[in-house]
């Protein structure tokens, strides 16, 4: 289904309709099995998520979770257009608050995007940042900022559409 | 490592999640290019081209399984097998891609299949174009030939075709099949081309058709 930006431009999406063949691409059971494997991998590194929010078999991804209300799979290559045309600005880590966006990069490549849901501060210092993000075709997960699969790299960019973001 | 061991690794959930976490096909391709299991299998297939048919058969087996029971599609491993065929036997990869697209219901496998088809179609189109523009000079397999693009070596894609494997390194194209241990210069200097190993099929009755400049 089409996704429109504030600019009224439509976001490009993959069209799999020809290959769907009246069957879902995946089942809830399959998403659960894969997500369990990912969580096991993280636990091996002593990293634990906060909560597995959903194992929906519907094919939406991290970009689709945030920018199309879980309705679409939008490739990360479209992210910059979305940020530009939905009036997002790059912000400093110190200034993030709930509702802002974190982008994970590996090398110079953007690999993942998450929605910041909670920020705990002590004075000017950020103590804990929680994020909800959809891990590709796998589960949607509430996690600490740095608890993501290795393939996503590190959280390096923060963006907000707040007109004049609040400096804490 | 035996093929059975590769099957066991690539058909595991651990292998599946290497690709299922990604949101962009180019990240999946990057992961595949770096993945040691896939690179190992590619090396095995290059060393023993007879194994290529077994990988093709494995894809067909999995597709039948998926059609019978769509509950647990093994998208990551089919995408991985297809990637290995792409890097070792373009004709087999093309056939397998068509089978994957017929079955449908897969995610990254469909993208790999479409990429293989696009790749092969581009090559065959360029042959048609070059043949239409100029009268192609025919070369025997032992001739040294000047090429504008590597792809123009592909003349026919047939399962029973004579297989020629070529390796591109530092703008040198080396033909690796046993019938022709020749090396040819290439003009190709497109920075965007990332493949270092390419495999082509040539119908036994056909000869090389060189590229047309420009």
C-alpha cells in the first residue's frame, strides 16, 4: 500500500505481489524461531533485550515500523528521502528524547533504524536509552540502545522532527 | 568440507538469521559476499563444477518442500545457494532463478533470483546490441581477444552448453576452463563492477563474439 511523505511524495517500496502466490511469506512460528535464535546469540554476549513486543508474520521492517505504522517494507535506501521530506533534523545524542530516531551504521552504511521510546537522565547525563525496533523480517523488540544484532553495527545518528528540539 | 555439511549449516536457523535481520537487499548481498560458509561453498564449486548440479538439485528439492508445506520457507539458504550458483555457473543460476520465481512466497531468494535474471538479461541484450551494430568477428577459444565488457563472452545459456569460467582480476580476464587456459586483456574499467569471478556458458557450436567499442 502506498506511503506518502509530508512533501506528498510517495515512498518507493518493493513490489512482491507477483511472487506472493496467495501465501504469506512467513508464519508467526517462523518469526518466533528466528527471533529466539537472535536472542540466544545476544545472550551469548551477555546482552539481553527488554521485551519481545511482537512476532507478527506481516512483512514490515524497521523503516516501515516507524514511518508507515507497521504497514510496509521500506528499504533503508529510502530513509534519507523520508528524513528530508518529513522535516527531520540531525540532533546530538545528548539531546535525544522519546519519539526521536536512532540510526545504526556499520562502516559507512546505514543498517538499521529504531524509535527511541524512553530516555533516563541524571543531570545532563543520559543514563539509559530504550528503543523499539523491528529486526528485519524477525521480531519487533524493545531493547537498550546498544543491544542489537552485530550486523547492525553501532548507534551513530540521531534524528528528530521536532521543530526546535529541546536541549536538555 | 562435504556438501552435506554445507547443507546442514546453510539450512540452519543460525544461517537464516544472518539475512532475515536486514532491511535492504544490498546489505544481504554484502553479508553474502563476506560470509565464510558461502565463500567456502563457492570455492568448492569452482574446484569441482560437477557439484553445481547438486546445489541446483538441492534448491529444487527445497522448493518442492516449500510448495508442499509453506509453513517454514527456508529463504536464507535458498538465497545462499542461488548466490553460489550465480558466482560459479550462470546458466544453472538462471534456471534455478526461474524456478524460485515460479514458486514465489520467498523474500530475499526472490531478490537474488531477479538480480541473476537482470544480470543475465543485460549480458544477452548487450550481445544482441553489439552483434546488431557491427559484424562480429569470430574468435576461436585459443585467440587472445580484446573485450570492452566481460559479459560479451556469454553467447548462449544452455544447460548442456560448453562451460567457460573466467576470472576478472586487475582488469585481466583469465579463462579458467580446462579447454582454454588463455588470458585476455580487458578494457573494462567500470568501478561499479564488483564481481571478481564470473562463469559463462558457450554453446559448443558457437565461438567468442568480441565486444564492440563504446
